[in-house]
């Protein structure tokens, strides 16, 4: 991985939007050695900003940026529906890499606003980035170099794991699985806790059991050399309680079908957001 301590030393990093995801990236960059003086943020809402070193420069708009600014990379971290009013203002930076973490906005969208030769990388992170356990998938435009890819990987690895796809059309499926996926897991925690309450557990204990079970199982799946199917079978004794529950979850109309429908719905919506 490219060392972040050298990034932005000669030319700054420019972050457009510093909400939850942008803030998670900033924290990861600073923790991994990016100098505060090398970081510039454009964020109109100061209440959304994380606690920052004084040397980090923050501006409310593009118009407030210093004349002659020449960023090494510009990362767009604003909502997809805001992009039309934001992106064109950042065209024309010479030798600049552009990255976006907006759902549904393809590389071609940014090239149409920034110029056909613009070096654009599209990224889809997810919210566990806020605790350094995110998953980000990236797709590069035609003008992107290998050095650009290394830079993008380094910037996004500050918030978790990174992988690349060659076929950008797969990004809709990535969004549906990992981009939206944390919400599915959080809802499972809610449902498991509610089922525990219904079974007679106190609400606080039911929630603790659900939360710790899901997070612990996830960590076991991450660290184990066994696949999730093997881990599931390891917990399931023939004729036991787990098997009784799995007979419901794995039925023809069970959890598997529901997850497929959910991912299909998210994938469809991602395509709609692309316009």
C-alpha cells in the first residue's frame, strides 16, 4: 500500500463534502499520516464536521478556495442528488485525480462535467468505514493510470478493505450488496432482538444478545479459514435448536429469497440513480 504520509505533501488533497463518510475518510487519513496542512475541505455545514486539527483548512464553498490551488486529488463525498450543482465547479484542475463515492453516478457522468480526458475513479464504500472496517470497491475511467489506482487504494484503505472491478456496470450490484448491506445487518439485529423480547427476554438483554451475536459471528467469519457454510454447519447439531431455526430460515420462501429480492431492489434503484 502507498504510504499516506507522502500524499498531499507537495499538492493538497481536496475533499468536497464532509458528512459521515467524508468524516470517516478524513479521520483515517490523519491517523495514517496525512499532514493536516495537506488537507483542504469544502463543507457548507460546519455542524457536520468532525473534530479537526487547526491546520486543516475548511471552506464553505468553491468560491472561497485560494486562487491557484492545484490539488493532487479531489474526492467528491456529497449526495448523488447534489452532484449536478457541485461537480462542474471543480473542472480544470491540471494533473488532478477525481474520485467519487456517490451511489449511482458513473464515471461517464463525471467525465461529461470535468472533461473527457479527466482521470476519474468511482468508489463505493460503506458505513463501517467510520470504525475503520469499511469495504470499498473501485472502478477506474479510461484515463486513469496505475499510479492513480495506487493513490486511490491508499486513500480508501484508510477506512477499511479495498477491491477493484474492471466492469463498471457491476457497481450497481456492489452497491446493493456492500453499500446498502450494513443496513440489512442492522435490521437483522433489530429483528433478532425483537424476537428475543417476544420469547420473554428483557429488552436490554435481548438487544445485547442480538448485537454481540451478530458482531461476533461477523468477526469469526472474517478471521476463520472456513467459509460461512462450514461455520454454519459447525453450529448446527442434527435435531437440535439451530437446525429447527434454520429449517425456517432456509425454506423455499425463507431468508435466502428475501435477501435476493432486497439486493435486486437496491440494484434496480442504483441504476435509476444513474439517470
